[in-house]
């Protein structure tokens, strides 16, 4: 059974977008209806990602949801980091933990000579400070290096509840964490229950690139679940189990019907919706994925929308390609966002929620 290149002023939002995005649930009256804006790791275009400062700025910019990626500590506490590898997102190298430096293979990827959250207690992680993950693209964010702690999921929940916004946690490497006795599902469900967020109507989505943990969660919670879809490859749990299916198989019409049996939506990489929308790519035609997902009863929240030329298709890049600043300069991201809103997405993940909100509001005013 199923679980329940255009200019901004030239296009309007589809009439169905709000219904798909909200599932009939009320939102704060101070926030306009329409496709959801999800602060990707907070407002990571402006602050080091997965910090309370980044999440707070996303809320101030009008994001409807904030997204914490979840990994576990040694003492089984959930914290917000993009990866359990924290060598590039914290100042751990300067904090006297050389004995924890190691090499591990996570979901087939070798992480060499670095540090991992599961080798630290929460108290030890709290002695570290976040640093900008993309200093070459966002050098201005390095001004905040060393200022902010690694937040726990509970701290992110407290912030979201204080401001009346939703949370959109992702379980990172759930099969790996389960294999080392630090399953992510149990502490996540426990925190949602303790915060009264474990019911339909709560402002929560839970997402994962893997399938088996979403199937497990679907049997244990009524919180809406979202199957993430990468641009290529296959879910890590499929690879581990010898399952030959790939993400391509998951987004066939039959695959989407199957997803609808355990999840409420999909989160595809944005080039799954508009072909060629990759860094430096040539923009192609839209696929049928939005229509196919809606036909299966699924909402659709693509990722990731970033303002810099580094992440934009050639169609949206601006400036002199010969300039040394070209790749870090901002392109015509408003046109990219307008295109996806016009196509009918139910929400999207943006590193700069202010722009995503502004484009959404401008389109609504012209609808």
C-alpha cells in the first residue's frame, strides 16, 4: 500500500505546486505558500555548513526547512556533519587528536589519513570547531573558521522549533553505521518521539540515498520519507547486497511505484529533471521525471542549487571565463531556479535560501 533558461518575471508557478509541496498541511502564516525552500546544510553559501549559525541564517532568509546530515559519535549521539570524515570540515588537525587519524573505506570510497566522528565521543567533538568545506569557491566563508561548534540533532531541532520551521534530516551511510553497531535509525526515531515530531503533520522529512533503511523506517514511523536519487551509480545497500539495480532503475515508472510503497517523495539530483544541467554542461530538454513522480503520488525535491559558476550549466554562467575569479563568481542562478519552479518541483535544496525564496515570491507575484 502506498504511503500516503527562463527569466524570473516571465514565468509563473504551476497551480499544483503548493498542493504537492505541502500535502494539505498548514504552514506558518508568515511564510508564503508555494514550493518548499530547503536550506541545504543551512545557508551554506554564506556560513560553514551544518552549524547553528548556518541554520539560523537560513531561517532568517525564509527557508521552510533546514537540512542536517546525520552521523553518529562513538557514544551513539547524532550530530550534523556532511560526512563522518571530518578532516575537511573541522579544525580537528589542530586539536591534538593525531592518534585518531586513520584510513577507512566508506561505501566503497577510501578516506585516507583523516578523522571520523565514530572515533570521538560527543564531548570530544564539542571541542572542535567547524571550517569552510569549499574554501576555494567560498573564501569569504573562511572568515568564520574556528567559531562554531558541531551541533547535535537535538540542538538543530530546538532551533527549528523555536522559529517554527521544519527539519529535513538525512541519514548518512546508514548501512556502514549499522555494521559498526551505531545504527542511525533508533536514535533518530527516539529524538523525533521525544520532540513530538513522529506524527503526520509534523514539519519533518527524513531522507536517505539507501533503500533498506527507508523501508525499515516506513514500518516504524509515519514521518514522511524521501528516497534520494543520485545522478549516477546505485544505492550503497544495493551494492553491498549484490542487487544489480541502479538509481536509473529506481526512477522508471515501475521503480517510482515501488518507491511509493515505502516513501512519500524523491530527492533527485537536478540533472535528472533537466538534462545537461551539470557544472559547465549544455542545458538539454526536461525529462518526464516530475510528471512520473506525481503520477506515482510522490513529491519531488531536487538538489542542489548553488549560486556560483562552479556549479552551474554553461547556460547560466556569467562573466569572463578567462578571469581567475570566474568559477567562484555568481551566475544567473535565478533563471535556473525559475526554470525548475516553472517545471513543477514541489520544493528544492538551495545553498542560498534567500535567492530561492526571492525567485519563488517573484514568480508568485507574476502568476
